[in-house]
């Protein structure tokens, strides 16, 4: 069982490394095409110094990005790829439910706007005032405490009478 899990992890890492390689190769190709295009464009406008200077700046920026990609590719290890994909999975696990919850709340807000018109506009303005004055929300956002941030936003929605607490609770349970 342990060998099966280990081989599965090794296969995942190899697939991730291959995807990483392909992404780098695609970026290299794109940069190469852009560099050639900009070189041709620079050669075709010698009598327009400002455009020539802008194209030269873009060309130098692309060379810089290409060099960064090459250094990154050279110094990428298996452990680094594992850490990147682990971090990406954690981010997607955090933001996936947040995105679904936000979408569900957005649908509720849209329904309220259609139904109530000016009353809904006043409620949304009240919501914005509550959110802008909520220092706990700001602190939670700064610390990356996404759960507390969602709860503070839901609380502001309820305080602004956009939707009731039972609906927020139902949406939260549906997402989680």
C-alpha cells in the first residue's frame, strides 16, 4: 500500500514537472516570437524616434523576462515543484469555496436588485459603508484569514438587510 502511494506521488510529481517544463517552453516560444516581431517593427520605423524607443524598451523588458525564466528553469528542483503545486492546491482549496459562496451571494443580490430597485440600491450602499468601516474584516484580509473574512462579509450583508442570516447560513452549508 505504501509503495502504491509512493509511486502515485512520484507519478504526480513527474506529471507536474512535465507540465512545468511545457509551460516554460511555451513561454520561451512566445517570448522568442515577440522579440522577433518587435525587432522587425523597430527596423521598420527608424524615422519615429519615440516609437523606436518604446519598442526598444519593450524588447529589453522581454529579454529580461526571458533571462528570469531561464534562471528559474535552471534552478528548479523536484522539491520546489512539489512545494509549488502543494501551495497551488492549498490556494485553490481556499478560494474555490470562496468563489462559489461569493457567486451564490451575488445571485441573491442580483435577485434583490431586480425585485426592489431603489431599496436595493440603498441596501447595497449601506453594505459598502459597513464593509468600509469594518476594521476586523480589513485585519482578516491582511492576515489571509479567509474564513473570518467571509463571515464578516456575510455579517455585513445581513446587517444591510440584503439577505437574512438563514439564507447566508444555508448558502454557507451548501458550499461547504
